[in-house]
């Protein structure tokens, strides 16, 4: 029987543990914190917030994998698009500008890897449409200047974020419900899970899947090459007293930013009579959390009338390098740190060499890492 050690009990680590155990391996997971989940944790208490406005994209491979195993649970229903608002030229509108739609039409050209999105999209739809599209795509890439990134990278996220029917779904009760089901699945498969167990030295007698942040992996492996460009984002969490007419979500087309009222889909996330709003506002290296909060307040003023007098709870934070990889012009996911590090060590996470959008990168890298560790070309995704 194969033995595999997994360092990190977040989404990538639990995916690796479950897939390895299903393939017959004996698995041990070490998690440094007292709870599993990593960035997929949901806060306890009256306001069930995630670390940022998380969502699962149903068009990705992890959706079917989780669903086949009964790990998603009933997703929260998607609110009607009529409740989505777009900020453009300082005002709110219900429909995107026509120039942006040109970039989403079926016959649109495939964007190149080696050019920045803004210059390429400007040739396709004009500068106004290109900037609006770049800013809208920020909901799926958490970067302060999406137009400066690889055109192919941004186009993929733009298409996924704007696809109809809506791909983004929120697990009812928050991401912790998915993590709890994954942990139970792993436990039933015989996976040994050790929390409050920080790993400082890798074991040498088993293959190891390091499913941590890239910063933590760099320190653990002593490998300075484990770096990649990421975003820096101001996270805003608010609870406000309920008022009829509040928007479901607001996308800023004038600058990167997104606000979503999560209780519009799942009322269990806040006490009765209150609404939970979460937003993400990418900020440049020279900008502060306060700069991101100021942009959030501008959107709130437009879409949530009287929100300042209705606030019952507020929290702000900055996520730096915790929102996945972004690819600069001339690079793609294949250029990120390789999963196979040699000597039986494999990486999994959202900043390594695996395809996908957001958490799909963690999922794909975890399956690849386990496949390599077990000496198999691929794992059977349909095995339950």
C-alpha cells in the first residue's frame, strides 16, 4: 500500500487526501491550524463570512468531482441578473456597455498569451470597452491592473465571469460546509488528520504533497524559486439592516472592484433582519487598505441607500498573495512553479503549474500531484 503525506489541510490538501485514499493509499494530513480549510474557512458567529467573496464555478472540473461525491450540498440559488448593477462613468446601469459585449461575442478572437489585455482588447473593441472588460474581469482575478496582464489569461476569466447561465455558485452556509463534508469523506476513507501540527522538516520515507501557500512552501522547502505574481486586495465585510431594493451585486467598470450581498442567496449567513455584504477591491502596491475601503464606500453609496445608518457590523482586511496566481504577458500557467519538485515532493495550490480559474487551480494541481506520487498517468475522477 502506498503511503502519502499531505502538508496543509485546505481545499487543495483535502482534495489530494481524498483522491489518494480513493486510489488505495494510506494518507496522513498535517494542518498547522486548529481547524481545516485554509482560505476556505468560514467565520463562526452571527456573520458567516469567508476570507473574501468566494464562489465555486460550476463549469470547472472540481464542481463535478465534488458533486459526484455529495460534497457540495445544495448550492444557494443564483439571484436574478436584474439585481446586478454596473458602475460606469460614475453612475449605475443595468446593462454592460456595447463595446464590452463585443469582447464576449461568440466569434471573438482568441487572445494571445504574449500581449497585455488592454492593448489587445483596445484593438478589438476600443479603449472604453477594453477598460470596462478588464475591470469586470477583476472579480475572478483580484488584481489592481487587469489590463496589464496576459490577454489570454484575462480573456479566460472574463468569459467565465460573464457566462450565462451564471457559473458562480455559493455553497449554502459558506465554504466551511464544503470543507466539513470533505473532511468527513477523508475520515471515512481512513485518512489520518492531525491539526495543530506544523511541519518544519519533510518526511523522507513517503511521497509528500505540500498543499500550502507558495510563501509557506518556499520556506519549508528552502527553495527561493517558488515565487509567482499575485494580487493584493482590500476585503470589506459589512452587515446592514435589511432594506428593500438593495442591489444583489455591483461590479465597478471604472476601476477593479466588486460588492456582493451574499444573503440575497443564503439568508443563513446573517441574523434575521440583517444583510451580509462582502466586497473585494484590488489595490496597487503603493495603496493602503483605506484606499480600497474608500472605493468600496463609493459603490455602497450608489447601490445601497442609507447604508451608513444601517451598519451593524464592519470588518476590513488586506489579502496579499492569497488570491491566486496572475500571469503577466508572455507567461501562462505552464510557467508557474512546477508541481513535481523531485525527490518525492509535489506542490498543490492556487499558484502552481495547473490550469483553471481560482480554486480550480488548487483542485487540478492536487489531482496531478497525487497522480505523480502514485506513479499513475491520471486518477479516475468518477470514482466515488
